[in-house]
C-alpha cells in the first residue's frame, strides 16, 4: 500500500487537481533513497514513490501542479513498540545465517527510536509543501534522515562499508 494506495488516491483526484492547479504531496521515506538490510521490501516501495514523484513532476507541470515528496527518517510513532517476530521463530537455517545480524539491527533501531523526531515535524513539512509559494521537491525530515541522505552520496562500496560499520560494528 506504500505505493498503490497513494497512486490510486492521486488518480481519483487528478481531474480536480488539474482544474484547480493543486498540489501533490507524497509520503515517502529516507528508505526510498537509502535501503538498509532486512528492510528491502519496504525500501523497494519507497524507491517506487521516488520514481513516481520524479515522473509526476514532469507529467503534471503543464497544468501547474507541483509535486513534493516527504522523506522522514525515524519518527516517534508506535511502530517502534510493535512486537517483532522472535529470531528463534525463524527457520533454523535463516536463524543461523541472519539471526545475530537481525538482532543487532533491531537493537540499534530500538536505540535510535529514543531520538525519533515528533510526528509534528512531518506534518510541518507536509504543510510547507502544500502552502509554500515555491515548495521544495523533497523534504528530508529528521537528523537521521539527513545523515542517511549524505551517506547515500558516497560511492556504493564506500557507502556499504560505512553502513556495515555503523549497523554491525564490523
């Protein structure tokens, strides 16, 4: 639903948006620029929103419709307190191959959630995208999102080394 839901809503309102010269604000994630291990499916959906926003900016420009993408990092929401599937429940071969790294990743994510920015920060970015005379095309929300956006500018192998060291200490 990360992609399909936003696309369907946009399609439903597109005739009215064209008539009113409205705006489109898509809810992405820094995960749409920077994929992390064990979050591949989530990142794929958010990467798709990046592509959708880029295409829509050009497709809708003739009608004066501006398109923005909000890319939050770690936001203070209940997702951080949701129970996770225990690694012990993984099939034995997966637990052996990935268990230790999954647990380390989860611990790091839980510790980072203590520094999560309030959801109001995301709402302010959305409001700006909807009301600014010249809205940005992308709104990166939160210090961790800004760091990940910078790391993503590194060459792939350097990026991988930085993320591996940060996430897994090796």
